[in-house]
C-alpha cells in the first residue's frame, strides 16, 4: 500500500497547482498508509513539476523519516500530530491559498453564508491559534480547533489553511472548497452585509450533502 499511497499523494499535488492554491514550493498533501502507522508526504523544497511518486517521503506517526531520499516537508510534525490524534483522518492538506489565507491574516473565521459552506463544512470555517513552523504546535492547534467542529478546514492565524479528510483526495477537495468560499464571501462583503444561514438550515444542508448527495449504491 505504500507504493499506491505514494502515487496518489504525488498525483494530488498537481490538483493544488491546477486550482491555483499554491505558489513555488509552498503547500503539501499527505496521506495515511492504510493498515500501517505510516503516512506519505511531499518532500521539503521540491518544485511541483519535479515531484514523482518515488520522491514522496514516508514517515511514521511521530514524523520520523522511514523511507525516501529527501527530507520531508517542514510541516511533517503538524501532519503527524493530526494523524496520531485523529485516527479517522486519512489525508491532510496545507496551502497558502490567497483568499483563505487573507482571512487567516485577519484572524477571522469565514461565516457560513453560503449553502456550499453548509454542505462541505457544516458551519463557519474556524481560526486556529498562531503557531511557529517546525514543531507540533501547529498540529496541536489544528486538533484543538477542529474538536467539536464539523469543519474539515481550519485557518491557522497568520499562516494559512489546513484541511483534513477521510482520504487525501477528500482533504484536497476541502482545500479547494475552502478557497472557493473564502473568495465568494470576501466579494459578498464588498457588496454589503452577507445574510447568515439559520443553524437549523445549516444542519439540514450538511446532512443532505453528506448522506444523500451524489451517486450512492443501492441498499
């Protein structure tokens, strides 16, 4: 499964570029290796157009290098902390996408004023604490902030976006949607005061999207 996870994580990095969520070598995707206490993550400082499945780095859940020819991402300890403390998470993504990171710079949650937000995030997108890069403080902030939230995204103050998902692909989708709603809500505020969605409507929208929407196998 390590080989398959490396391929998937490598492929998903191209989606960050495709959706204009990253600049230069910033940002990363990681994926938990099914059935193992391991995860795969982008190597540090390697350009997106140079990434290959073989260049992806394998780490244990303490963030220690297990397999690979490159040093792992500087955010590895944050990802590792999430995997240790959120066993349901199968993928983590980090970006500095423009609009969402602008909200992070303000230290302001993105209010739930769009049905797309209610669908994907089940409410506002919260802000996590300021934390220095390199240790597990960012991971601690992610886990603490998302506890009790349905949101799959958190805006780490003055830093950027971290998203989670049951798979790496789901975490990438959350990152794409986070930037999309951050942009739309920002534009809405330039036009006037956005109208909030009532909590009971948010609950209904979230339940429908998570449990009914899309193609589902017959019972």
